[in-house]
């Protein structure tokens, strides 16, 4: 156990650190699990703030249980205060309240740290299966609160159609 703890500390001390703020996908094909796999592949030490628990298998979302907004805020704040985070990525934020809490906490950290941490916003709105995962209030919160803080926004084509209120011509 000491050897594992030592390795973990070395990784956090030597590798760039990124924070993912997203849902937990029970099949590990998306959410914080997929983000952590990507971080590891890129040599990045990953931290997580879990916004919801998603019961799903590829192509089918069975149920989503949101975390309390206060808990999401606390996860983000404690990590930003105690780690030298070089980038933040969001995924499924699951409610307008959680989108706003994430935006407020990130914006507050910019003031406290006197630097802007690059923010990648993946506005997870529509599941691969086509199921809508967010209500209109949450989509408005993304547009009004989180998008202005983003360095990069990465919607899929269906989400881009919805956000832009237009059909994007797809290349064949």
C-alpha cells in the first residue's frame, strides 16, 4: 500500500493535473471513467468531481441520479484549492443548478488563483442513443454561465444542432 501511495504522490507531483467534472458511467464508456482513461493515456494525472451517477450500457441510459449541488461545489473547490490544476474538462452536468455551481466555482477560482485555468466544456446534452439528458433550463445555464468561461466547447453534431438551433450539414 505504501508503494502504491508513493507512486500516486509522484504522479500528482510530476505529471500535469487535470480535473474532470462529469457523471459517473457504470459501463465506463463515458463520463469520469472515460476521461480518466484519456488523461492516463496522455500522461496527465486526473482528478474528478462527480455530478451524477448514470446507470447505463452502451446505447442505453437506464437511470440518472444527480449529486447534490453543494457536494459538486465542494468537490470542485477542494480540488482547485489543493492541487495545481492545469486544465478542467466538463461532461454531463445534469441540471441547471449543477451547471451554475460549476461555473460559479470555476469563476471564483480564477479570482482566487489570479489565473485562468483552461476550460474544455463538453455540453453533454444528448446521449449516443439519442436520449435528451438535459432540460431546457440546463441548456440555457450552459449558454449563459459556462460557455463564456470556456476555452473550447466540444458538442457532438446533434448537440451543436440543438445549441445553434439549426441543422448542420454533415459531410458524407
